[in-house]
C-alpha cells in the first residue's frame, strides 16, 4: 500500500490487491517520466489513479538520457522557438520551485573557432535563449570569454584554432531519481503505483468499443488481474505501438526509435571546471559534469532492435571519442571509458512513418473529427473513447505533456475535473529545502554523521534526507559506504526498499543509485551487499539472496554480450553500462 508518498516494496501484495479491487478514474500504463508525470497530474486533480510499469520505474528511456533539463540550443538553431520557450520555463520552474533538490544549474562552455562569424551568431542565440527565460531567472545569464578566459575555465581544451568561448547556463538532473520522485509525489496524492506489472490486454465496455481498463500481469508471479478505470492513459514511450496492438486500434502517429549513446569517463580525464558543448558535423556533443565523472555524448541513429536492451556499438563509442578529441588537448582513449549506455528516443512521426511531428489522422469514436492533437513536440491521441496516449516530447517538458494527456483523458468524462495544479506543486523533498540545507551542520551533529554525508543525502532526497538519517540512527551500521570510492551509503539501499519500491538488486544499482554507470565494475562488487540488505527487509533466505546477486551479475554479463565492441579495449565491465543510463 502506498501511504504519504512511501512506496514500500514490502507492501507490494496490498498494492496489487488494490489494483484488482478498486475502481479508478485513470489507469496509467508506463512508469517513465511521462507516466509518472501523468499519474501526478491526475492524482493532484483529485482523481483516483493507478499506474502500472512492466519493469522498474524509469527503466526505459527515462534513466538513459543526457540528464539535462534544458531549452536546447539545437532547437533554437532549428527555429523551434515555442519548444525552447516552453522548455526554458519548465527548467526554471523545476530549478526554482518544483524540484530544487534534484534539478541543479550547470554551466556550459561553448568554444568558438571562427572569430568573426561565430561569436555574433552564437552570442545572439544565447541572448535570445536568456531572454526566453521567465522572470524567476534561477540561472545566470550567458557571458563572452576570451581565449584566455576559456582556457582558464577549461584548460583541457586544445588551444589550437580556439578563438574564444561563450559560457551559458542550463540545468541537470538524475533522470531516474527525478522520475521516482514524481511517482512518489503521485503516491502522496493517493495514486497506486505498481512496478513489474504489465498491461497485457485492454478491457472493453458493453458496447465493445469503449476502453474500460486493462488486464495486467504481475511479472513476479505471473498472476493476472483486471484493473477497471474510466480512462486508460498510455505513456509507454517506444513501446506505444505494442500497447496499441493490445487494443487492436491504429494510432494517429508512429513512434520512431532513435538510439542515443553516452560514454562515462573519469573527471580527471578532461580538465575543465564547467560543462562543455561542442558542435559536431551532425549535431552537438556534450561534456556533462556528473559527480566525479563526465558523461559525454550523444549519438543519434535509427534503431529497430530490442526496445528493452538497446546496444551501443564500437562505432558509437568511436564516434563520441573522435568528436571529443577534436577539441581536447589530451585525447580520450577507450582506456578512459568507465561505462557506455544507450537509450531510445521516442520520436513521433506520421502514421505512414514519414516526416515527423506532424502526425494527424486518428479519428474519434464519433468518426468525423480528428482527435489527434499535435503540438510541436508531443502528440496526444484519442483513438477510441476511454483510451488516450501521448508520445514524443522531452524529459524537460514532462509536466506539460502530463497536463495535456490528462486534459484529453478527462475531456471524455461526464463531469468537470479541475485543471492541472502541478505548476504549483513542489515534488516530495522540495518544500522547506532552504531551511534544511541551512541546518545541515546541526543535522550532522544530531545524527552523528559527517556533514558531507548530510550534504550528499540532501542532494538526492531534499528534505526527505532525514528519513534516511533515521534509518542510520536505528542501525548505525547503515552509515557505512556501500562501495569504496562512491558516496552511497548502505542506508540508501534499505531506504530504496522501504520507501522507493526497489524489488531487485538491479533497481538499486542501476536506478536508485547509479553505480551501474559510475563504477568500472558496473556495481557488481556491491551486488552481494545490496542483496543482503534488501534480503533482510524482504525476508529473502540465503538461497534467494544468492539468486538475486546472481541475477544482477547475469544481467551485467548479458549486457556485455549485447554490446558490440570488438577490440576489448574498453574495460569489459564498463560495457555493461550499455543499457543503463
Ligand atoms: C540518448 C537520449 C538523451 C536524451 N537527453 C535528454 C535530455 O538531456 N533532456 C531532455 O529533456 N530529454 C532528453 N531525452 C528525452 C527523454 O529522455 C525522453 O523523452 C523521456 O525519458 C521519455 O520518457 P517516457 O516516459 O515517455 O518513456 P520511457 O521512459 O521509456 O517510459 C515508458 C515506460 O513504459 C513501460 N511500458 C511499456 N509497455 C508497458 C506495458 N504494456 N505495461 C506497463 N508498462 C509498460 C516501459 O517499461 C517504460 O518504463 C533523451 C533521450 C535519449 C534517448
């Protein structure tokens, strides 16, 4: 049962029986950022909401992004002003009010190589970018830098051809943690959130047309139950067409899969005190500061393979390293690579598969009026009464996507439902953050832990950090670090079970914490300890603990075989990162 935003894995049985016995206004299929956002949007309007996710929250694209909350300079260059404007406002809202504990400003240096033409062009773009911000301005304005100024901030840049730089600001987030926090906030508004539960069939009403819920399968036991809801909202990302197949209806759009790969390298491999963005022949390459590491990427190639486990190839890694090395003084080599991860962008195209974004054509039940509404970035589709879907968009604009898809769902209700309130709704852990941050030294004293521990926890849980500290007070052994050289504590493993719905070792090592992409051994060295801490809470016997550890090691090994990197020059364990992120 989910109470006050607590997703306790030990209460999973009660959660599943609520799915079977309650009648919901909205059933959300998919627990990525869009589905979590839709559940929060609907629940905070006072609706009865259930969310089912076939694997773990954020296990799809929403843990494999570049982890930027940004307007996107690239879209500005494509003259997509509306998208940039909306995304920048969302960025500012998240940084200043909705999730300041999770979404944090980050600076990017944009090196210039053509003295006369480039500076006015990029400068004008960045001035426009800044001008599109709202009145809150939680991130500083852009600045012009000389060659000297650029090299002072980023000594790792090669001085050859460098003509100066611009410095501008965006924001970054742990995408999986943000998705989890949105889902927990939905649970705080009484949404029922169930993971490892897949929709396998859509239920129809007496007229044989209206969708009235879904049959769902518990992936842990194989049991199936029917979940009744007035509207089913599909937020299944690159799986959307498969869910449409369950309903036997045609979508008003198609989702095209575009693979994006990132590599993770140690912080010392690139000498810079700021993030960087460089132009490439095809797009842009980001160097994104990520704790003691850099995330470098990304690529953009069509994908038609396995949706759950997209694989990075040798060419992907080589492309990223070559693009990076065009601007670095000390080239990156495969030996620098700690991990590689790949994700799939759910890009929207028209039903015949041509073009993008302009998808139209789905018709409502009444037959005449097109019911596919297309915005520049995301598409909402109502193929039959009771069924609504959304695809496309960006992580940054999830709140707007959620609002739009819930508006479409309640548009079919025969009663008035309040408008979205999420613009005014801080996520769990955000309210009162400034005071808790100011009181960090006192918290450290009270809980007898170093202040660095408190700061680490505040940066991940906001004001909920005290819940993790309470676990340490009850069992001081949980204050110990989980893995050498990483800030995560054993208490965070326990908390992942009792408050964050972690059911298996991979949920903890891949998404609640990011050792899968941050550690050269993909977190395998910590797997047995994670299994043991989880097992104590979930009642696993010795055999089950060993099996859960083995499951993680097998998963990592399987990732290695799906990742096609021939030379073996990248550390084998690093390749396991190919499907996380
Ligand atoms: C490489 C890359 C970099 C990116 N970088 C950025 C960035 O920096 N900033 C930004 O704003 N955006 C970025 N994006 C885009 C952003 O990550 C995506 O738009 C967003 O994560 C999509 O979320 P989603 O919830 O729609 O899909 P997903 O996260 O994929 O969620 C869909 C979920 O549905 C579940 N599901 C599927 N079928 C069923 C079923 N039958 N029953 C139950 N559950 C089901 C899946 O398991 C999955 O978890 C990036 C994307 C990629 C690939």
